[in-house]
């Protein structure tokens, strides 16, 4: 076979080290999921929707897009839905990148931006983080006439930091109008800092080059259904719609998404749980003499020495977390918040491992 070198040269896909025994034996704190599970309303909608599984879904996801538009005070044609927001990263790269083009992103951020950029034969310009956060000045300075996209993961996965409004506004002002700015807001519902940028008004005002990525995989607890979306200006959304596979969002994801969005109680519960978990982890990690990175998300990153060895030792005790050497952050691990019971057990295990 003649494979494309852009794809053949990518690192092979390594699924998260998951299961050696039954899944239930391991406490999974490695994928930033919602430990409270899906919204009860979404579960009810799923049960009702199953009987329609022989039907194709609405290829335009109208009910879901309208609900998302209403949620943000935007119009239907400001919204595009996808099979997880990960698929949107691919669609964006397909729609904007070709050989010779550049995409600017952080070094130490969500890996899909880089993989999909390389896949298209474009160059990934990776700008080091500063204090585990995006260095927006350096990123603006990295833009060249070849730049087509800038990815800003805010809050950032895997470090959990968020950039503030003043910094983001100053950054946006420096980006040329013909360079697309993708702000990935997968963790927006967890943000703590009061000056986190609200970029919806810029979409309402018709800013041509801004796209906000969101997901149902985190606070809404629907990671397994694969449902993401983006808010953007009409022309940009219409352009991306051309590249979208017709039935990319399945029927069950659509009904569950509408129900989950309406369940503000479940969102509030999930947010409160993340707040309490964050306070717990920060205190416990500090008490172990560690320096956790301040978190604006449902996970925390912390330096532990040999991240691979600590990860293996945790796994031997029944916990999966994410070692970050492979993300360009050697020595750090990322811990997703679990249930209260899991968090307590995890901290005890980590304390024992670090003492040993
Ligand atoms: C920053 C960020 N963007 C996008 C995604 C992908 O989300 P989805 O499950 O909707 O594809 C993730 C998943 O971990 C993420 O951390």
C-alpha cells in the first residue's frame, strides 16, 4: 500500500492504559470525566430514544443546535455540532490547513491540535507554556504570514490553568483577521477565576475569525456518547458545515444533549463536586509537600518526580492517572477528580507511594 507520509509518520495511537482486569477493578482518574455520571434527565431521554435507533438522526441536529443557541443567546446558524469536540478539531484542520501552512498552539496542550495539523501536512508551531499557562505574547509573536489557525485551550488541558480576559483580549487584538482563533473551552463550566473571558459577545458581534469549542464530555457527563459543538460567526459555521460528515451526531447523542443542557441542577451539582474535590486535592497535595498547579478544571496537575514510575505504582494500587512526560511535561501527573470516596482512597495511595 502507498500510505501518506503525513499520516504514517504520526506517533501510533496509544489508547489510555486502561484495563488488565475487569474495568470495575480500576478507579479511572485519567480522562477528566464526570464522576457523578450523566444527568438523570439525559438518561431518561436516552431510554426513550433507543426505540428510534432504526432511524437516521436529524443530519442538521436542529433541536440540539437551537437549544445550544438559546443557551448562549445566539442564532441556530452560529452553532455546529460534532461527534465529540475532537471531531471539530479535525474538521477545522481539514477546512483550513494544507501543506506549507502553519498552526500555532502551546507546547503542553491538548494533543489533537498537533496531530491533526501534522496529518494535513501543515506545520505545528508549538510555543512553550509559561508557569504552566499559555504564553499569549509569545503565541501572538509566533504568527507568520503562513499561519492559518491559532489554538488556545482555555482552560488548558493538561495543566488546568486559564488565561484571563485582559490577556486574551490583548492577544485577540494582535491576531490578523484572516487567521482563525480556536478557543477550546471544554472545561469552561468549571472555571473559578472571575476574570475568565466571556467570548460569546464577540461571536454575537460577528467577529469573523473566532470559534469557541465546547463539549458534553466533561461537566455534562456524556463522554461515551461523543457530542461536541462550537459557537462561531455564521459564515465560518456555514463553511465548516460543508466539511462535516452528514450524520456525524448520532440520534441518542442529540436527544441526550438537549436533555442534559436543560438539567441545570445536574450541572450545578457537578460543578459543586468539582469545587469541593479541587479544594480537597490542593490541600492534600500541599500537605504532602507537593506544589499542585492551580486548577480551573475538574482535574489537577502536580509534579511528583518520575511521573511514569508514580503512574505505574498508582496503577498497581488500582488507580489510573495520566503521566505527562508524553505531553512535554516530564515529572508531572494529571489527576482527574473522582467521587469523594475515590479521592480519599487515591490520596492515601499517593501518600504511601511517595513516602516509599
Ligand atoms: C481541551 C479538550 N478539548 C477537547 C476534548 C475532546 O472532547 P470530546 O470528548 O468532546 O471529543 C478534550 C477531551 O479531553 C479536551 O480536554
